[in-house]
C-alpha cells in the first residue's frame, strides 16, 4: 500500500487546481466596494478580476485546518496498517522457524490461517484507502463550493462578471496587480469562516 500520507498529498495537490472561472449576472450593486471597483479590469462591458489560487489556499484557515486533520488521519491509518503488517510478518517468521517440528496437518492449518490473515489485511488496506479517498473528495468539494460561493457573492456585490484563477496550472499567463483581488478574497473567506466557528461555538454553549 502507498503511504497514506502520500495519498493525501496527491489528492490535495489536485485540490490546488480548483477552477474559479465564473460567469455572473451583470446587474450592478447599489453599493460596490471601492477597492474592488478599482481592482476589476474591463473588456467592453465585461469586468474581470483574478485570484492567485496558491495564495488563497496557503492562507485560508478552513483549508489549512482541515488539511491537517486529513493528514493526521492518514498517518494514523498508515501506522495502524503497518503495525498489523508487522504483526503478521512476525507470525510468518515464527511459522518458518518452527515448521520443521510440525506435523503435516499442523503446518497446513497454520498456512491456511496465515493465508486468510494476509487476505484480511489486503481487504482492510483497501477499506482504509477507500475511506480516506471519500473523505478527501468530500473535503475538496466543500472547499470548491465555499470558494466559488464566496466569489459569486463577491462578484455580485462589486459588479465583477468573471474571476480567473492565476497559478502555474492556469491558462492565464499574465495579469497585472490592478485586477488582483487575492487579498480581499482571503480576508473575506477567513472572516466568514471565523464567524461560522463563532456561531457554532455559541450554539454549543446554549445547548
């Protein structure tokens, strides 16, 4: 089995390639933010801006906290699997050292038992991998939904029709600082996440 931590890093690397290319209704907000108005570029009637995806993920608290949780769970699964594998290897070694002193029936029974344990270990390995993959996919979807929902609202409030992603994987080869809204988006995302956690904490206290 691949190390669980490696599996996590691969899947989360895919998460870095989130696409933010959104098209919004062209209605103008009655109170557009001045900073965003200044940052948005125009192409005819189309107003566009961009974010640096790597920077957003590097500073978005929701992403950092939940990524650490996934990595910790992956490491725990990996440790558990390695311990089971080592225990089985010790049984195999013990069998090899004592097989000469066993009857044919005893040897056959032990071989069948060890074979069954090997099969069970493979099944357990697959179950752990599937469980981790499901959680990773769920995390990546929630991350995508959170960011795109925020950008949609941000675009409507600031009369921005499209927000592009700028990093090494994107087709956007150059974008000037004048249309960079990365800092605003990071601040907004973290403020929303902070409020969300505060409300959850207050709700728990009430109960």
